[in-house]
C-alpha cells in the first residue's frame, strides 16, 4: 500500500513543502513497514518532533512519542536534545510492544540535526534501525 500524495492538485503549497512531499513520495516507494519490521516515521515541524512506529500491513500505529507530551515539554533542553529523548521514548514503547527492528522513514527530511537525533536516540535505547 503506497501512500497517495498528489502534489499536482495542491497548488496552495509552498515550493518548499511541495519539494518535501515529492521527496517523501519518492522514499515511500521503497520503504514499507511489515509486522516483523515496522516503519519508524519522523515528522518534524519548526517547534516539535513526532516519531511513530507504524505497521503498514495492518495500518496501525504500534508506538509513538512526541515533544508535545508533558514530560518532554518540561525539559529545559534544546530542540535536538528533546528530539533524542523522543527517539529513546519511542524505542522504549516499541520494545514494550514487541518490536526489535524498524525501518527508518525520514519522510523527505534531510538525515541531519533533529531527524538524526531521533534515530540516534532510538539506537541508544536498543532499537535496531
């Protein structure tokens, strides 16, 4: 099941967002989350990070973590440190759900900065990427 992103009919998007969606669509042709190895997708905004472990066959989210949660909002750290904590937290929740290995989906974002910090935090907590 490939995610349907039709960027041609979304004329209200900025050029930057349209480019990001095009990169995301290109990556999703190759990345698919199976029950034995689900997809760890990272969503990034200017202020927050969200990480979800998704089984694409069942269409279900197995675990998630976000900087919008109360315990992570209370941290007095920079955004990159909070992103690493999100990676650790989603890895712990995924392991509690019985997931040991995941496929990393950067969703069209560059593997750099906060996106890389989420992956590093997940690896540090013992999740195989």
